């Protein structure tokens, strides 16, 4: 569990995350450079940052000619960033007003992870009342996607207005998040990676994922 915000920021860097994954088995800067397709100097730079925050440790030093090779490994087989650390490194939804930007969606997702993690921690063995819907929808065109987003927004707004009661005695506020984003293929690369950026007005054949999540404070 990563509790420190600075360590979380180091671990969440894409290159360093790849290094941590590779270092489940001991490796050196030289072997990692070959495996990841990076220069040894760049690997050493990232390894120093990981070592400074206790995410990797020295296993042994080997003498090779007139130089010493350091063999390192990750200090854990997996890492989880704590809700407290997320609060220091996650984007702020209040500072990302563009509701159709990926950055704003990321900020919401980070806040969701942080808040639900805190709820689970506070609740202990008690059940936290939540609800989520996860599905996939394939749009024929970007226009169809835009129409869906508009209709979904109107439907959710109407539903919230019908059930929201700001003055209800003993009422409990809930967080509602509705998200729509391009689904990733099995390979894990974004659709169209390396093929340029798709226009919002052009065809959009890739599948999308829609999810709704609600969280509730424990008693």
C-alpha cells in the first residue's frame, strides 16, 4: 500500500510502472533497457527515483569489467495507492470544467476511487451501500454518440430533479457519476493508436463503455 503522495506520483509514471512490473524478478539497468526498449541512462534515472521512495531495493552488486552492475527488484509484487495518497496526486474535478474531456473524466474517476476507498476504510466490516451499471454500446457514427450523450444527460437530469430533496430531514447526500469513454481492445491500446486523432464529426465505429456509480456514506 502506497501511503505517500510523492511515492504515488513516482509509481504512477507510465515508464516507472513498467519498470516495477518488470522488476517482479530481479534485473539490472542493462537488462531492463533491453526489455523495455529504453536507454540504460534513462532506466537508471527512473530506477533512482523508484529506489528513493522504497519501491525497489538492491539485491546484489556484480562486478563487470571496470564497472559495477546493480541488480534490483520491486519491494512488492503489486502496489495499491491509498485513498489518502490519491488526494495528493489525482486531478481536481473542480478545475477540469470541460465535461467532454478525458482529463475531467480521469479527475472524476480518481475522486470516485478516493471517496469509495475512504468509505470502505471507515465502514470496516459494515456494508457500504453502492450501485453501479457497466455495459458496452457501439455507435455507428459520432453523431449517434452525441445524440446518446444528450439524451442520457437529459434523462439523468430529469431523474435527479424528481428525487432530489435538499431539505429532507435526515436525508443523506449521494454522489452520482455517469461516464462514457472508448473501450480498449484486448491488447490494451487505445482504439486507433498510432493512426491519428479521430474527428468528433467523423465516423466512430469503436465500441464505448457506459457506467453509472452511486456511493453512500455508512451510518
